[in-house]
C-alpha cells in the first residue's frame, strides 16, 4: 500500500510500505477513504519528536472495514468507521474509569497510545491506504452513510480534531454563558472555539496571527484577535471593556475583565508575537495566566513534548517551562492537562453531526490526493495562505 513516510526533518515521502496484517483475533483491517493532516503531525515533520526515518505518520482515519478477526463482535466487513487517534482496550483500569487516552494495555509498560506518533507506541500511522486497528470493538466507531457522501469530511474530524476541541472546552469548564479565549487557531483551536459555542458560551475570543485562520474563527461565530496588532490579552481586555456581553457589571467589572476559560491550543511550538519566525512558549503561558479571571479555568490541550530534540532552550528540551504558579495560586484558577479521552465524546459528537447540529468540516480548506502529501506538509508548515485543515483522499 502507499503511505506517508517520515524521512527526516521537513521531509516526507509517499511510498510503498507493507500492507497491514492481523496480529490478534481482536484486530480489524480498514481501507481508508479519508485521512487528515494534523497540526501535531508538524511536530514530527519539524524533527521535534523521536520519529525515525521510515515511520508511517498520521492519526486521523475514516474508512470501510475490510476484515475482522474472530474475536471481533460489534463490527463487520463493509461497516463505515472512524478510528480514534488514541487506541484503547476498553477494559484496563483507566479505560473503565473513562480515561481511554491513558490506556494501560495498548502500549505497555507506558500509558496512552496513538497511531503514527513517536513515543506513543508502535501502531503504524494512518496517512495510508489501509490500517490495522487493535481491539476493534473499542476502536471502530460506526458512522452512517456511504463513502464520499456529504458527511465524509465531518466524520473524519471525529478521529481527533473535533473530539480534541470538545475535550479542550470540557477541560476549560466551558458552560452556557461562559467567556472563553482560545490561543491558537489551528484545527483544534478552531474546533475548541466551535465546541464552546455549541455548549453555549457567550463570548469566544480566538487568538492567532494567520489571516485564513482568523477568518474561519469569525465565520464560526468567534471574535478574532490578531496577535500581529499587539498584545492579545490587552486586546481582549479592551474589547470586553467596550462591549461587555457577559460577566459582571458595575464595580467588579474591571477585576473580571478577562475570561473565565482560557484554552491553549498552540503548545510547545507557540510563536513569539514580536517575531513570528521564533518560538516563545513561555509567552503563551504568561498570556493564559494574565487573561484568565480569578477562579477561572485554563485548559492545556496543545502538545507539550517531554523531550524536544531542537528546543528553544535547555530546559524546554526536557519539557520544563517557567510557569507563574504564584499568579495561578493568587487567582485560584484550575489548570487541567491531558490527552483526549475519545470514548467520552465521539458518539455524542457523531450524533450531533448526523442530526445537523454540528458541522465541523466548516474548517476544512483542502481536499487532496494522498500523493500530494509532501507539498501539503511544506505549505502547512509554512502557514501558507489558506492552509488550515488538509484532508487526504487515499488513491
């Protein structure tokens, strides 16, 4: 089969690799109809993970079941399924408690596993024509319709981006009437904003420095904040002073001039707003601390690597960053991290898509053949105009 293979920093290729084969009676083999390019794939592409040359990458697959093992009970050949990024067993202690993103079975002796991501097990990546799915009963979510229909692009986002965006809103304790600021308007940041609006947030600000991303944020109903125009936190404060739609009024308004929910959707490669060619993750952390109101919540959904081969400094290379714990303590905020526990959300979000209540594919900007992957990675990494969410169609 053909697959996208990592060759080295900023180099991928589409080449022939062995077809997947069953390794257990609980496996399924799925023929992929759509797979996606994720912002976290750029960490691999940029050489910022432990990926080695020849690794198949990608982790957002949708397809048709071609084969199931004798131990698979709930899916059959011909079913249309989306496969969550984080493979899980459904029976370990963490899975039983709802923490499927920290499964203890799929990647022993570690916790958590993902397709095609270095450091998260040995599962082959999903930017390919076929995929082996372990514990298929737990990891294949059946979706209705037929290959290539008008929900194809929505369903593939259930593999990661939509579910992760909703997870971000949940970690940030977004509720009806909440005020929210999302830092980073890649696919996950945009869908975190979209999820917050679905939940009923009153104001959602989205911070980024790429025109296409800001346009989509506004189209979704969020308030775009262009960090190229100055300090985004001060911009949010000023906008809230001028047009206070939600939150306290009167004497306490100034003290609560930020937001109740702040979401990081940029992670350890966050850009420096003074020089977008450089990284400054500490600046992002400081902005989150400044913008969140007393007693608010911060959700850290961007990737923060424990080991970075090309860090901004020595501490960052070991996953250590300066954090204003004193500010967090003084404000009494909650700070939550964690991989997406897909099984908590994907059925609910599937049903919202089917009912017409949710249309996450509004963020999709390119639909390309899999053979276009090298050029697409290059454009996406450069933040080329119009490249926000790329879908690949395996030939």
